[in-house]
C-alpha cells in the first residue's frame, strides 16, 4: 500500500502539492482567537459572585467568555437550535435539505438549517449576508471548528457571543440584564426565554412582543417535556412564570474598586478577595452615616478593610453614593490627603524602639515656638506635661512636635521610606515639624497597609518564636489568585521591634471611644482595638484607623474638593463609622505580649522615667533598648522643718532637725499648666522667713513666645487695645516688676498678667521678681 502511494505521488506530484496546500489552508482557516471583540471589565468574588462590571469599549454589554454553560441553558439551546448537536461534525445535512425545500416553496428564506457550530462561525464573521455561498463558507469553517475544539467549547463560544437584544451580548450579561440573576441560578422558564432570544433578539423589548415571546418560550418548554428533560410539574410551573418586564441594573457593589482594576485589567474577568456580605454591609453603614453628615455639607467618605494575616482586601468602598456635583466618582482610598495625626504612632514607636522614650514618660505640653512654627493642640489648651502614652491617646500636637524635634526631623523622614507611603514624597525640609500633625499627605490605602504591617509584625513574632519577616509592610492584595509574599524570616526587625509596636498599640487601645462606647473596658465582649483619629487643618479631613489582631479598618471622611466643615473631626465623624464597621467583623483576641522583645524595669511612678534615687517606683515592661534612657530629672530631695510646711537650710535650721523628703518638681511653665489638671500636684513649699541665704523661686514666660510677632488687637470700635503679657511663677505671692525697653510699666502679684501698649517695632520685655530673678524676651509688635 505504501509503495502504491509513493508511486502515485511520483506520477502526480502537482496533485499532491495541491492537496497539501488545501490541507494547510484548512488548518489555518480559522483566526486565533475566533472573536476579537472588546469585552466588559467584570469583577467578582473568589466564588464567582458578581460585584460589578464596566461596559466594553465598543458600547456593548459583552462579558468575557463564560467558563461554563449552565446545564439548563445548554439543554434549552440544543433543543431549540440544534437537537443533533452532539452527533454532527459541524453541519446537519438533513436539516439543510429540509430548510432549502421550505425556502424554495416559500420563495424566500423562512428557515435556516444552521447548526450551533455554524452560528458560532456566523457570529465570528459579523453576520455576513445569508446567501447559499456564505452558507458554504460557514459549513467549511464549522467543520474546521469542530475538528479544532470540543463541543463544550463550541457551546461556550455560542453562549458568550450570541445576541440577546439591544447591546446585550452573551448569556452572563443577559441573565443579569433581564432577570437580575447569575446564569447558573436561572429557572427552566428563564433559561428557555433566553434560549429563544438569539433567534429573534428584538422580541425582548420590554413591554412589547410579550405574546410572541411567551409562545416561543412555551413551545420550547413543551419540547423539553416531550424529550423527558423536564417533568410535567416543572413544565406547568414554568409556563406560568411571567416574562421579564423591565431591565435590571447590574450590581455595583464595589464600583470604585472596579474602576481601579479596569485601568490595569480592562476587558477581563477578575476574581477579587472582596467579602460580598461585608462589602454590602459596609456600603449600608456608609450610606447611613452619609445621610447625617450631608446635613453638615460633608459629602464624601471611604472605608477600607484588610485581613491582617493574608493582607487581603475584604471591603473596598471608595466613596459615598452622592452625586456628580460632589465628586462621587473620586476614589478617595487612592487620593492623597492631609494625614492629620495618623503618623503620630509611628514616631511614638520609633522613639521607644531607639530607647529615647518610655511608654509613660512625661513629655512637655506647653506654649511652644520652634523656628517661627507654633503648634497648637486641637482644643488649644495645655496640660504642662503628659505621659507619652496619654499624649498619643489624646492626640496632643505640641508633645508630638517637640518629640519630633528631639528625635530628628530628617531621621524620622528617612525612616518613613520603609512604609512606602507614595504621597509622602517630599524632603524633610519641605514638611518641617508639621509633618507629624498633618503637614504631609497620605492615602487610606498606604496608611492601612502601614497599620496592618504593625499588626502583622506582632502576629508573626509570636507565630515564629520571635522572628520577623523581611517584607512585613507589603502591599495588600485584591486579586484572589495572588498570595501575599512576606519575604524571609530573620532575627532582625524590618523597621521597629515587636516590643515597641505592642506598647504603641497598648497606648492606642486606650483612646477615648465615641459617645455610647465610653465604658467598653468594663465589658468582656468589647472588641479590643488599637486605633487613631486624625483631623487636618481647617477640618478638611477626618480620619480613623484601627487595628485588631485580625483586621485593619480605615475610614476617611470629608469633601473631595477640600472644603472644610465645622465639627468635622476624626472623633466626631470618622470614629463612629470605624466602630460600626468593626461591629460587622468577628471578634478576635488581643495581641500576645512579646516578652522576648521587652525588659522589665523600675520606673518613676510620677514621671515615667527610669527610677532615680528619690523616686517612688513601679515595675513595667519597656522595649529592650529602654533601659538606656535617662533617670527621672523631676525628683529632688528637699529639706523641711519639723512642721513639714516650710523649706529650710543650714542657715536657719540645724541639720538634725530637718526632715528630708523627695519632691516631684516640674519646671515653672510646665508646673503652671500641670497643676491645674492634676489636683494631687504639690508645688514646692516656701522657705521659712528666717531662711534668707538661697532662693529657688523660678519663673517663665507663658506669653509672648520667644522671638515672636505680636499684633495689637482692635476692638469693635476700631480702636487699638493693649496686648496682655503673662508669666508663671512658682511663688505667686512674690511681686514681679515689668519693664519694656528698660522703662518700668508696672508690678503684679498672684496673677502675673500685664497689659502693654507699645509702638510697632522690636521691643525687649523684662520681668524681675523680689528675689532678683530676671527674665527677658524679645518680641516684635505689629498693628
């Protein structure tokens, strides 16, 4: 046989070549891919639940090709269009002959004999004219398709590209458009309705053609009954179902996430990490709060929820359902906004990590001017001195600025690079010390990522027997197919140690919660959350970001155009949303104490510094480097007389008669404000009148601040009034004498406030007390 074939080839080489050309042409006949039409961008959950879709670039609602054809639709479409589908090789000769006969008798085309495979080819060829020559082409291409792929794939191609009326293409979109359901949830009646549409897609026009459409559907259902595909009960129930009367809107559960992903994955079907139930609940929470906030003309809000362990995005709500006039399409999660106080925990952790701050160490909270910059606390009050953890919990600005200056602005700015906050892109000089109180910009995505990195550090430190990961502050993931890469295990901390982070979270856990949840610590069921609020200058941005052991939740509220509104603060506006979202999440245990990165030391119970010789002490855990900090500078040993009411010295009292007592003493300006907030603070006793050889009276300016400019105030009548200068003195009964440019202007006692009127220009203010203590301050007076 083989010899005969060789002989034939030698005798007829041209025929063989021609046959080869035909076979090659036949093999490459179909384009790859068969369909090149643009498709909609579709986002789903990892279980295939639709979250939203964006129309294809050509204006058609055409989903990416379906991964499976629902069994009900498969049975319906085969029964209606091609009952021999699984038996033929692309065309059905019997059906074609019958169709030709009917068309000849009618004198026009009244019936087609195309198989589903041929219809796929026709759809791919953009509906060429229905002539017999075109039918021949389709037949050839259909056989090629049958030989090149499976029946299952042919059905997928048909279901994905068949027209279903208007600009609706494909079974996935049609099922949502006409029934508001995913295709696999369609009933037999709904599947039959869609199966007859590609044959006559104009029938689906809402409110018209209902009788014709119903007749076609019911005939198909009757065919299914006769075939035994459905039973009589199913048939009776199916024909009683109503036809769709209006189109349904597609779900838009995460529309801003859809827009974000469409920029990179345009026209693709994307499975995300979004939890659909949580996403819908968060949408409801946001809408509820928006209805209240818009009364204050606050229109925009964003919420992000991350899983700490997997860094998966569980909920992504980029904005409220407002209107175009209020920038409803802006994805706030990605927008750079003033960070407010949200960076303060990073500085607190950094300083503890380096052994430059202890958790309860007193930090100064007094009127401050640094190189012309004068920070203010939100309530414009002063506490004199506050424990560092309370200063963080209360979000005091002045201690944060002073700590940043102490730590080093450039040093802190360099360390911030580790968190990859993309909107934090300028130099330390550009931000200045305002960096820590909202002078920089960040976005909700990066800030939540940073807080999640802190929480993840603590979790991994416990899970790995005191080890860290090199990529702890990694990007959160949205795509379900991806897994987070934490890098390699290491003994070296990536940024901050677990001990300093844990102590930071402990301080953040004690932030005063919103109204109604103030007593959370007294309930075992309360969620333990480390959280921080932030409010930008001018009440433009309200932040609340929290972390539990399992979840990080971030909230931003404001106006996308930057308009500030009264009463818009992190505590009043964002914090209630934060806790409403946490109430949707399962409870989780609090972080375990990372003992391997902590050391127990004795600290001064009054000042929080390492205990000195004269301090009352208590034991507490601090970061390992914390035992290198300075001892308490505020306790001194004083000498009292027998009544313990007056201080004495050797000039007026024998040493044997003295009582030696440790005393907690703050600098005068700190003391002035501290004692108004701490009733147990006792100023130093006065010296007994017969002790004249030494004085420890101290005083300091409250106002004006060093090298400042002072404007003379004007009254309602337009006249210029005096400016009031003020000092603090440890002995209020001491008389203080005031001078301006060496000219005496008056004396004060008890309340050391002096109204001054001076010509504009530079002046020197001098105060002198009865003991000869002197202070000078240079100021510039302006009108």
